[in-house]
């Protein structure tokens, strides 16, 4: 299979990472030996992406690696954690040297940018699938969860949700305007700086990788509250509106997944801090509604009750409903 | 798909675990929040098993879950670590309630027996595949690695390697004598007690999940040494000899994978401790050879040079060579 042994594959995947002093033993033994930072808690996440489910066949190898790591970095961001150690389990139907180099480069580039060391994992034969496990650090009591939103809090989102889903729909488009949308799908940016700026400010947070309304709904259930969302305040990407239309762009903003933006709740008294938070997070922040005392997720359009868009929704187990 | 939502699946998989005081936040948020034990190092492992590669289609769900966890427990055992926290990423083609209950039960039973809490992970659509990540604890400086074997050390193995590979060959056999072999394949026992007894005694260790000679070879490379193995000292399961024949049983003991036994090296001065180690480890231990100053892995049969059996070898990337 391309002349690559398992040892060749491991060497290709694991070379070029900067040393971290808290990694006593990295890739190459039965396990990695790691020294946790004294007095801090760990945040552990593990997410898998599969070909044909989370990315189409033919996606560039570097983009697959980037996505597998970004999905997990986004989960750490939503917890307010600082990423540290990654493990990678790669299932491959065949070991192709060029593909593997490309994959390793994509993983390394994002890991480097986030200060993450690859410390272990495995490589096995099977349908193309990438599982990444990450460990990050948080100060005790400073971890963000989904469970502490309070009635009256603002509902805030980062970036322009729906871009990635629009990019996936336009993956074969030749329109120049589709390029930033495709980029949003292929090279999502986890909101690590924002996540680390939120503890002590936000009351609750979640990443909206499964779609804004779906993930906001999970936050509401976990917190035992409701929310009102003003649909006209959702920031839509101009390219998505131009290439798909307003209604579709809004539906994708509500229901499209794979953006890895954060949705968080902010006590109303801290509303004036939003511009400073946006600056520290390096991204646009938009207040789109309010937490309510009930349990319903109500949508409004310019003050009038409105049905939540149903299209563009995605469930890994039910398939896409368009 | 069987009426199961992702939330149903997560509830099925994550219920029934005993509380651990070091788990501040378990399954259900974007990540798990864990408090590491002060002054100890962490050992992190991540291994995936795929249907059709690591287990045949039709393997009972509980046995698949057991295997996915056992593979990783075995890696922790080889490092001398005490298992603590598991994350589970399950790729499923469809969500079947009965299958999932069976799977969850198999995972929980082994986790409970080892004091492991399930703290996170994900469930996604895709070909049947199970990735498990485990974190264990070791005292600093007490971790076992592959890299410290010394010339003159004994080469020791636990149990009777080759049983699992024999069980896989006899998976459809109706012979009563095949049952313990099938059990060795379907329900492997990670050698946790032995692993935790080895630090301070063994000079190096590895688990032999890919086959004794393959994994011993890795230990030799990591340590920069050679070894001589006396093939007639390999403990063979009587059932494997009876049902397959002596030659095949020996080849599977040398090359068959999936046993999750440990191979370790012991300074010759500690040879008298082997019975006590076997007692603490709860398993048979057999000295099968010696570490040498060279770099070759030489096999002997009753003192005469002998070729290493070639059959029964397994490589995830090259396929089985029989």
C-alpha cells in the first residue's frame, strides 16, 4: 500500500511538533506521559469525523485534518479552556504517501497555531475516519458550561453562522463570491481567543457545530430556561444571500452546521462589554435575543412571532432535511 | 432510525457509571472537566477498532465494546498506569436500541471492573467504528516504557499468547474445546494488575496486541538491543494445539494478535521474583528468552537456531498473511 509501513505513517504524522515541557513521553510508546499543570483542571474532548457524513469524498486531506482538530478545539473554546495535548486516531482505507503528507501538514499547521502538541494515537485500516482527542486546561471554577444561563441574559453569537453550510452547498460552484463560503466550510476557525475571554463574563456557552437553533436549544435545556431570538438580527454573509437568496441564507444561519462559532449568554449588565469582548476574541459578536424564564425557544421577526426556519437542518442520525 | 435521537443514544451509553470525585463535569456538555491527582503524571492512550478489520461483522455488540475498552486498558497496563477516565467515540451506521443497550452494557461492565468512569465522547453516523481514549495515572518516574531493556534481562510474557488468534480462526467452530479460545478473542482481559505490579521491577514493557514477535521487535528497537527467544518455551494453549496442530499453535503464539498480554523484560537478578509477580498479576508468567547486546531478534528451538514462524502474522495495512 504505497510502500508505507505503520512506522512510516506514524513518523509522517508526528514529526515537526514543537516540544512542550509538560510532555514527558510523546508519540511512539504504548501511551503518552503528561504532567498536568498544578492547581488547574483538565478539559477533555473527543470527536470523530467520517467521510461522507462530516465531509464529502474528495475533500483535500489537509482540510480533513484541519476540520478534525478544529471540531475539538471548538469544544475546548466553548468551555473556555486553553488547548494543550492532542491524540489522533486515523482510519485509512490505504496508505498513500502524498495524501498523508498533506493530512499531516494540515493537522500540524492548526496545532502549531494553537500551541497544541500531538502526543499519541493510532493509525488503522478502515473507511476514512478521523478521531481527535484534546486535553486543555482551565482554572478551577472558571470553566464555561451550558447550564448557567439566566432569564434576562443576552444571547450572543460570534461570526456569521450559516457560512459553512452555504459553502458546502456551493462546494462545486465556480463563482468567485463562493470562495469565502467554501473556505468557511473547509477551513473553519475555532474561536479559542473568544472562548478564553468568556470565563467571568459569559453565564453559559456552547459551540454551534450542529446549527445555531439546535445547539442553543441544548443550552436552554441544560440551563432550564427559554429564549427569544430576533431573526432579523442574525448576521448573514452577503455572499450567501447573493448566491443562494435571503430565505435560504437565513435558514442556514439558523440550522446549518459546521461553523464552529460560539453562542453564549451574557448578563444584561455586561452588555457594554461586548465591543471589548469582540476585540479580545478577534471576531464579530452579535446579540440576537434574550434568555426568558420559560422553556421555549421563540423566534420573532421585527417584533412579531415567527416560525423558526425548518430547512437546512442537519442531524447525524436523521440525515439532512432540506 | 429506530426512533433513537442522539440524546437517547448518549443517555443509553452514559448511564450507570459510578461517580468519581475527580470528575467535576461528565458527559453532556462540550467537554468533561477533570481534576488531576496532585503530584502524579497522566498517561493518555487512544485506539480505534473497525468492523471488518479488528473484529468480524456480526460480533456481539457487548464484545465490541469490551474490546474497544480492553485495547486501551492494555496500553495503560503496559505503561504501569492506573486507569481513570474514558471517552468513547462511536460511529454507527444506524441506531438500533437493542444493539446499543448491549454495547453500553459491555462497555460499562469492563469499565466498572476497572474503576473507570465514562466522561465524554460523541456518537456519529458512519461505518461501525469505536474509538476509545483513556487517561490513567502514574507516579512520576515510575512509568514503564519500551526503551529501557538491558542485555542480560529475561524476556517474560503473560498468559498464553496466540489464544485470541486461534479463537478468531475457530469463531464458527462448534467444538466445545474452541470455546475458551473464542472467549480469548471476544473477551480479552487486559493485564492491569500485572502492569501496576511491574514498575520498579521490569526494565521495559509492551503489550503484544499486534503479535509477540512484532511487538517484542518494537521493544528491541526502542531499547537498542536484541533478543534470543526459545520457541519451545512458549506456553501454548492445549486447545489450540488440539484443534489446529502444534505448528499452527506455535505460529499464532509468535505472530497472532489481539491477545492483550504483556511482554516485559526483567533484570536477571530479579528472576526469583517471577512467582510473586505472577501472583500479584493474577496470571501465568513465562520467561521465554534473554535480551542480547546486538540488535537481532533470534529464535532458537531447543538450543539450535530456528527460523521465526512466518504464518499467522497480521498487519493492519498489509492484511493478514496466513
